[in-house]
C-alpha cells in the first residue's frame, strides 16, 4: 500500500513539473554581452541542426529583448522599428511544454496554449522539431488598415523581416544556431496561438545551441 501511495505522489509531482507555467518571468536582459555588430554580421549563418539541450532562461531573455524588446522605457519604443511605430509584430515562443506570447512591456512570457506544438512550426521539415525553442513572428496587419490590402501586408512583412534580422544577429553574437523560415502550418498555428484573422504568421526561427 505504501509503495502505491509513493508511486501516486511521484506521478502527481511529475505531472506538475511538466505542466506549462501560465507566466514566465524573464531575467533582465544582459546589455553588456561581449561582441560587436560587425563580428555578428561576419558570423551570421543559417543552421538546421541543434543540440537537444534546452535554452537557458538568460539566453532566451536576451534573445527576446534583442528581437523586439523595449529599449526606451520612457516611450515604450522597441529594438526593432515598425511602420508608423504601430508595433504590429508579436513574437510567439513555442516550447515543448507550451506556447507563449512575449510581453515586451513586462518582459515576460504569457501562456497561450499548453502542450508541444513544434510540429505546427515544422510544417513537414523534421529538423525544426529538434530545436528546443521556435519563435513565430506574427504581424497584426489591421493596425495599418484593410487587412486584405496588399500594401498593408507588405508593410507587415517588412516589419517582421526586421525582427527576424535582429534574431539572426543576436544568435550569431550569442553562439546560437538558427535559421529564418517561411514554411509552417499557418492554419494550425493560428488555432494554437489563438490569433485573430488579422494576425498573420509570416516567419519563424527555430533556435538552439550548436550540435
């Protein structure tokens, strides 16, 4: 009987440990990382192989801040410019335990969906599922007006491209492996991430340590 009780306790603890936290508070970004922009540009490359090791919270924190964090607290402006300062781009963080949206104002992750949804990011390319984290870049095109207007979608795509380059350069500087990708199961991601019709997943970045 005692063995059964102990087994049940272990099972409960295991389930609790694997559940996704509703909010993940990120450590303050380290603004004193070594490296230069020129060195990062010289080392930028696309990589499709990743170590299975989980990304540290410190590296994830710095990555998200570099991607599209707030670098001027008094105005709320970002590391990535956006057309008319509409800040249309949201960064979604796909982890094995759940999918989160990056809350730049509070520098934290807010849970959107529990479970491992890296398959939806992979879109048939299995190497993506080996990365411990994937970032999905989503533009809310309605902030520019008519969602169906091609010009507004182009502007959203440009803003996403700037965030993508921030990710690539940070990864080059931080010795992280990544590749910008357009392939993904956008229909499934819109469900998983609970996106509005006006929010368009445009690019994604699997990220991990070099294998």
